[in-house]
C-alpha cells in the first residue's frame, strides 16, 4: 500500500442463494433485517462485465444488523442467469464447506432458539474455556453454507488457539 489509499471497512458480502425468500427468512431468524429489496430490479447488461461474466441476471436483497446499522451488509442474490448450482446439505464426504462466522451475544440462547425453530446444526454446542470460547455452534443456511455463531470472553478479539494448542 502506497499511503495514497487504504481500505476503510468491510462493506458487504454476496451470498448466492437457491431461493431468495427462504434465505431472507433464515437470515431474519439470525437477526438480520432487509435494508434494500431488489427482487424486482432488472439488471442492466453492464452488471455482467463488473463480475467478469458474459451474462448476469438475478434478484437480490441487501440485509444489515440493527445492532450494527453502519456495519457490513449481506447481499443475498438468487441467480437467474446463469443458474447457480448448489451442493446437497449436509455436504458430501470430502467436500469443503463455505463458512460465515458471526460474533454472537448469548450464543447458548441463540442455539436453543434456532434449534426450536428447526434450524439444523452440525453438532451440539461447543465450548472451550482454554481457548476463550464461551460457546460456538454451526448450522446450515438454506444454501449449504455453514453459519458459525460464536461468543468469546469479554474483550477477546479471537480464540486463543495459538496459546492453548502450543501447550499440547
């Protein structure tokens, strides 16, 4: 970086979805809200060139967290052209998952509430005091992405994997 420019903050991430309505409902369960509904926007031809594609048509919804209104957004896109291919859930043996992680307040309550709503988790809640992980759980969104909800000790930025695992 030359000093003439710098990144400011994370803006948004695109999540390709099988069914936009189903995905919006799932991310609403996690606490995201619709910021900008683009389901009926006709994509102009130049959009494909922005993505390095020959054609691109879709419909989308931008979502944000009310607790972080100026924070990063999710851009859920259901591709019409070309049509996106999705893996089965759970993933086949040997497939590598796409993972999106969210810091979560009271992750144990989130786990219980989402499980009661029928959200599928990869396993039971994980906790590891030595790593500073109050709790972590992993579920599938409707598109085969794994969503990690994690709560760390107050004031802790990331897990203490380096310190804890180097002792073994």
